[in-house]
C-alpha cells in the first residue's frame, strides 16, 4: 500500500478545534446510562468489570476513527456509502438497509428512554418533582432542541466544560478513596465475568460503543472536514484524545463506586452520589444530580439525531428539519422514549436495559463500518491498515460473542 503523506504539526488551537465532532460522541456515551451502569458495576462487582471499560476505549478509538475517516474521505455518512456501494444490487441493497435500520432504530428507542429517565433522575433529586413528570416535560424540550439545524454545533460548545468537569471530579475522587491499585489493574486487564454480571458487561460496552454514534460521527466529520490529506491527522488526534478521556471518566466511576459503594443498592441519583462524598461531602448529591442532567441533555439530543441520520442516509432524505420524514423520525424516537420513561419500571432498570439493547445490536454497526473502510474503491489510500483491520475484527468478535451470549441467557 502506498505510504501516506507526512503532515506538518497543527497549531494547538487547530488541535483543540479538532475535538469538536468527537465531543458530540463522548457527550453521547457519557450519559446517564454510562454513569448508572458503571456505578452499579462497581457497587455489585467491585473492580472486576473494569476490563469492559478497557475494551470499550479500544473499540471507540478504532471504530469511531474508522467512521470519522470514512466521512472525511467520502464527504458522506456510513449509510450513504452503503447505499452507493450496493446500488447495482437492488435486492441486497434493501436487505442491507433493513438490516441496519431495524437494530439502530430499536437501540435508539431504548436509549432515548434511558436518556430521558437519566435526566429526570437528576432533576428529581434536586427538585423533588416525580421522575415521570420530569421525563415527559424534558422529552418535549428534546423535541424542540433536536429540530434545530445547528443542534450538534451548539452541543459541542456545551460538552467541553461538562466532560472536563466530570473528568476532574471523578478522577480526584478515585485517588482520594485510595483503592487497591493492584486489584484495579487486574480488573482492567484480566477479563472476568462474575456470576450474574453478563448483562452489566453488555450494558457497560453498549453505553460506550453506541451503534448510532458511528453513523453520527461519520456524518459530523463529513460536514466538518474537507481535505483528507490535511484533516485526517488532525481529526485522529481529536478523536483519540477525547475518546480516551471519556473512557477514563467511565473507569473512574467504576473505581470510586467499587471502593466506596461495594454491596450497596443503586436505585437513584442520591444513591449514586455516595461515591463522591469523600471529595465533595454535602455537595455530592447536587453535583451528581447536575452531572446526570448535563449528561442527559447531550445524550438525549444526540439520540434522535443519530437515528434520523441513519434513516436519512439509507432512504435518501435531507438531513434537516426541511424534510418532514427526517423531522418525523426525530419525533417518533422522542415520543417512544417518553413512553418508555413513563412505563413504571425502575429508572435504573430502564437505564441498564437500554444500554444492554445497544450492546446486543452493536455487531451490525461494527461490521458495516469495517466493511466500508476496507473498500479501496471507497477509501483509496486511506483504506484500513492491517492493524486497524485486526483491531476492528477483534472488537466485532467480542461484541458478537457477548451479544449472542446475552440473547441466549434470556432463554
């Protein structure tokens, strides 16, 4: 394969700007579901499941990098590329369209319910207003925000501060609680699945490696960058740094909850706040509640847009509110999310189930991303390297094994 060009180092301001599209993705996966699943993992299993975070960091760096590169090179999203690649095989084209749409749509509906519930958990902890009422009101707010054409750009500006603040607080707390670092590192690099923990593993992976985020990232990168030779190295820097920082936040949540909350029940924001008391004391509850609200805002806005982008790319719609089908998809996702949030199930159960659903459907999106970025006629000299192929297939294999195992366990 032809050697890729050598690029000049970019200025610090350019590198910081490069984090914009990736911040949207991190803001989506550091949502209420991520905080909840990581807290329950630590409370129920100590440090044994930190390896799920390690795997997830590798997966998002590899897969989101592929998706971003595809968008930059082709100036199109994953769905548009799939439809173009199968344009001469109409039957197979529609099989692929259905095979991609159904998992993404179902996963998005579940995730939407979790997003609304997570935000409601935070607001309810601060105000005392019942979670169901908050979820319904917030759902209407998401509808309004998601109908704005510049919603993603607005979110980018909000998320930089949110991610940085959560990273600092959880990281500081992780050191304050003084965990057994030998056990922590063993949990991070020696995979184990304690009895009863399979769905928690799936939830942790599903909340970080979110299927529709691959489609959202490709589309966002296609709209942000326009010169592959110049922009791919810059975007890769932003993607890797941001994804790793986001993964470290998740790992810190597992460590703090594992050290402080082992054996405790986790049902609401007040329970989850216990892990921050060594650092924040009486401010732990309002900080956790505020964090859930901020995480829920970003994640809830990204979810309907992600599903809508997938459908728009597959069926040739415009990716803005001027297309009634695009707008209707946003509305459908949010409305179903409201119904899920109002279902009467435990809020933490809704959050955990939503993440698990995404984990089960993950292999489909992974396979589509790897397939397209391996196509030289699509990617040219920017086709996947052997290392990227190997890592991508490794992620796909693990996701497939865990997804199949979780389905089998249901029966």
